[in-house]
């Protein structure tokens, strides 16, 4: 979903980007429930020839093929093309007669099979994907790995350079890293692939020889601790080690990712771990209902379609008359109710339910009742059943004379029995409660259901265990349609929430005791529903309008739409990553990679000699025994030993900040020091100095460190070279 929105926004902004992926014959699975509410999976075959897909062919009309090596077998893939606006998406497909039966099945299912199938799919995606671009005559200047699953791409990118220009792996890797971008999308362990070292060696023993790497050298690329022969090979680590640019998908997730992966960057303070944050967004135009779009045209002006990032434009949401906004919103709610009834009837008929039950379904839900949506993958951390925590209290809320109703949808992973049990529990609860018509589960969550839901609900409920929801995007889709969010302060909501735009569950706490957390947070939701949401929704003036509710809708639209649009996201990637990476990549490629080799050799030289560097004395040039006042200028000098590394290759920094309870500098800040001359300590010694202003009170610590410096080094901390005093 997210990658699709990314491509659409890239198209809108005319960013020259192509997408690469796998074309799954059976997609993800199709979901239906049995009588007991237990998820069943169907795997219908997609007919690509009836979809807007085109097989890529060469001039003679033959399908273009690429091959990859899997345990000595050449596996062939054909390439399909999808036009996403003006962006090209290429999808690989191994289901062709050239391949052995098992290899034909490689692209059958998303998230299917075992670890071995998984590594095969990732070899196809990463290595095959880059070969597909080559076969199509496309030379990417920058490669963006969207999650670690595609990280083998970085190896293939290096291999191609080695092959073409006779470089070593170190050279090619140094050059390509400068234009590799990596986005990590989840802290949930299942989302970060780990492979047994034996499995990796099996699949890569030939390939790594082409890279000139020993088994241990190769495995080290995917290990936090290169010397630990037991450690599994992690695709996220591989991606981090091979990319100069890395990010998480919300501010909070950026922090979480820095904490999770700090060991990949030994000696680097956690807050400086080079994983930044670019918060996700959605392609507004794809998710806004046609009715709301008409309102936006009328009150914001047609430009919202082209430039949804403009905050001033969205400010005009406040000019939409309350009555009109509410009328449109109610119409969408009614459509959601009708859609849900049709779906329910069909679901029940398909499972052969008694006709009484089918008749009841025709009257499920109520178009005038406060409607809450919850639709997402039924991964357990998302806690779809949180509201069942106190069934009696929940029933009482559903059945009161100011009722609420729920529409649920979502698939559990086929192997995730806990997730499936959540669905069953919801269905069982819905059957038992006196107000069974107020809680429905729609089977087979997909974009159609998602659109109906986000366009028609009053409130979008989001109950992940913080901080496991890296961003979340469905709540943004509801926002764009005037829906309000009721959510744990996790992912995007942790940065979007204010009282004026929605509701927060808790205050951003994290719990060690999950049961206690569920109790506290379920009660918080009940309390908020009873005391806040329900009164705000049902308190109507003589004109029948919930004025405070509508005011919230407008504030939420006005403030959040411009920020959480995918246009803003793609712009941010372009400005922060794609463009600088592209410029660097062109520069390094100049003169048959003359610059690139120079840079790569520099990196190697620095890496080999770095251990010779030491920081000698650090001298504060002021009286440290007396008090320092805010505003005082503080001068420091330091003696450093650079051996024969030239001073321009090293950045010497004063690192200072508040002291924590353990006498460590927390959240320190680095000030670049300037070379003042050679030191009288002897050959290879230099003196550096800096003057800083004391800006905050309390106890401070200071130290000096050195990191590599080079104009082509996009990310000085990525080399993992850092020397502290
Ligand atoms: C938006 C969307 C998702 C992703 O939603 P999150 O809130 O980011 O988990 C998943 N499935 C469908 C069908 C969607 O439309």
C-alpha cells in the first residue's frame, strides 16, 4: 500500500523513479471466515492478462528474460510492466515453462513458504531486480531499498561495477553505498529478516567468490558482530552497512530504530546513529471520497489536487460551512452502512448461514450512529481485541441510548494463530452481545474495503503496543476524509496528536507487563468513549449539528492533511536523500569512476590507518574549579595524534552536554574544532581549538573525538570509525 502511494506521489511530482517488485500469481491470500469465525484462506490465481499489466518484450517480440542462480540452477524470470501515472513499475515473475516446477512457484505468494523460499524470493527481488533494470537499459543513479527484503540489491550493484570497471569489492561497495538509500519500516522482529549462516553460505558461496569475499567476510556484511560465527545474517544490517542514507518512518520510529541498531555503529552515541526519520504519508487523492473532493474543490480550490502540501490551502478547511461538511460526511457514513450490509449478506450466504441471520444482516448497523472503524492486519501487537477486555462495559457502551457501532476488517497472517484467534474472539463477542447489529466484521480486507471505511467512519481506532507501530497510515486516510483518530501515541500519531485534532490513548507510556497495559489502556478507551467522544458526537444544537465535533474535523483536516500527504514524503526523500545521493553518484562516476576510485581508496586508507589515531590531552582554557555562567565563552584545546593521515581527512570535534546520573554525557552535541598548528609533542601531533558558549545550566561534561572527513562522504558515522579521547 505504502509503496504504491509512493509511486503515485512520485508520478505527481515528476520524480524520475521506477519501482521494482515481484508479481505474485496468488497475491496475498483471500480471506473468509467459517461458521466459528475462524479465518480460512483461499489462493485464487490472478490472471495477469486481464490486468493492466504488459509483458516486456525485446525488438523481436520475445519476452525479456533475466536469470539468477539458485544453488547452481539458472532460474529465469520475465518482467511485467505497470504504468502508475507516469511512473514505471516492473514486476518479476518466474512462472514460466523454462523453469523447474518448484522455481515456477517462487513468485506464487507474498509471505508464503519457509525461510528457504524467502531467501530465494529476496535473491530474485534484489539481484534479479537490478538485472531486470539492466536488461531494460535502465541505469539507476540512486537505489532505494524499501525495507531490508531487497538488500541483496546492494551486492549486485557492487558486482556490476566490479565486472564493468575491474574494481575490487571494497571499491565498488564504497562507491555504490554513496547512492544507496535504505528505509526500515518496522521494529517488529518478523519484519526484519534473519537467515541461518549455513543457508546464506549455501546460496551465496559462488556469488561471494565473484565479489572476492571469504565466507566470513561475506557473512559479516549481515552481522552486528562480525566475529560471531553463530550470528544470523540480517537483511536490515546488510542494508544499513551498504547505504549512506537510512531512515525510519516516523520520528518515534527513528528513535526506536537508532536504539535497535546502535550496535551496528559501535562507539556512536545513540542519538547520532545515522538513521533518520521521514514520517510516512498517504496519496491523498487516492483515498479521498469523491464527495469530499467536491467540497475541497469548492472551498480550498482545485489546487489541493496538485499541491496537497500547501498548509495555507488546507487552512481554508475552516471556511467549509458546518452544515455542508456534516451533510457530506453523513452521506458517506450511510454509504458505508449500506456497503457493509451488502458485504455481510454475501458473507453469510457464502457460508450457508440460516436465512434469519441473513435477514438480520440486512439491518446491521445504523446510518445515524457514531461509527468507529478498525481495519488493519491482525498482527497481535495491533491489539484488535483490546475493547473486549471488559465485555460487559463494552456491551453497555454499544447498547446505550447514545450508542456506538464498529466495523472491523483485517487479515491475520496464515501462520499466525494468535491473530486468527483475535478475529474469532471478535466474531464470538459480536454474536453474544445484545447489540449484535452494532459490531460487524467484513471479510477480505483490501483497498475497496479500506476506502469505504476511511471515507465513512467518524473515528479511526488504533491500539498498537507502543512503540511497535512504526508509522501507521490508515488513520491518515481517515483524516483526509474528515475522520478523527482515537489512537495510542505511537507512530505518526505521536507527532500528529493535539487535543484539537483527536484523542490520545495514554500519554506515550511503554509497559513491561502486557496484561496491566491492556487493562489500563482498555479502560482509558472506555472512559474516553463514555465521557468525551459520545457526548461530543451526540450533543446537537437545535439545527442537529454536533458543532464541537465538526470544529475538530476542520482543525484535523486543516492541520494534518498537508503534513501527512505522500507528496510531502516524496519531497522529503528527494530533498534529503535522492538528490544529494544522485549528485554524489554522478560525481563519483566521472571519468570512468576516477573520482569514485579515488574516494574508495581514500576510504580504505582511512579504515586501515584509523587505529593509529589517538586523542591526547584535552585542555579547558578556563578555570574549571569555579562556576561557569550561562553566556560565558569557553575555549578548549586538544592535542591529537594523526600519524601520517592528513589533517584534512579528519574531523576533530569537541563533544559536550549535560551529565547523566552515571557521569556520562547524554544527548551531547559535537562542535567542530579548528586546527591551530602542529603540536610540540612531536611528529604527527597537532593542536586543535574551539570556543563555545555555555548555553544551559547544570553539570556538564566534555570530551574530544575524531571522525573521518571527506567531501564525498555523505555519512561520516557510517564507516564506523570514531576515536574518543
Ligand atoms: C492503508 C492500508 C494498509 C496499511 O495500513 P496501516 O495503518 O499503515 O497498517 C493495509 N491494508 C490496506 C488495504 C490499506 O488500505
